[in-house]
């Protein structure tokens, strides 16, 4: 775990992003990259990577529908932004135990750390729009002020 991100769930999301990014760059399935890791992935990282791959078309369709309103297509989107959005959209759909605000906050932080200067705002906007659709209207409240222990 890193000093600035001490939570194992945050680390698992980061590792999943690495795997998804590598798969995108190599043009291979994320599970292929996951299987080739020297150290086996932890349970949450594997769940996230497998889930994004299994639900890829549904995730991409949902993301594309919301991003198109801002003039973006999936092909035009930075690869890191797209993979962050896929991870978060998967969590919104399948990990209902994780609050919407936590999913969005974690995704925004990943986008800000690894992508462009505007990625945090872009990811926040797309996910805020997606969250109502993917979580049956559960509010996308701002999570930044909540302590980590209360957020997950």
C-alpha cells in the first residue's frame, strides 16, 4: 500500500486500473493480463478486472450515452479516463454495498492522479449522470468530506 492511499480497496482499484490500461495498450483481454501477473491479484482487483471484462459492452454503452452529451466518443476519450469510468460503472452496477459517493470519489481521484488535468471533472460529470441510471436513483452525494471508514 502507498503512503497517500493507505486503504486496500483504493489500492485494489489502482491495480485494476493498471491491468485494464495494460490490456488496452496491448490489445488483449484484461483477464489475460491478470493471469500473466507474477504475483496473483488480490480478490478485489480480480473481481474488478473480471467484472469490467464480463460487462464491457453494457459499461461502454452506458458511458457512451452519457459522454456523448458532452461531445465525447469512446474512441476520442483518453484510455485512462475510459478505464476509470469502466471500473466505476461496474462498481455502480455490481457492488451495491459501496456507496455511490465513494465510487465517484475513488474514480475522480484515480483520474486526477493518472490522466489529464481535466479528467477529474470529466469523470465526475459522467459518473454523476450515470449513477442515477445504474443505481436506481441513489443520490451521488459528494464523498470527499466523509472519513474513509464511513465511506466503505
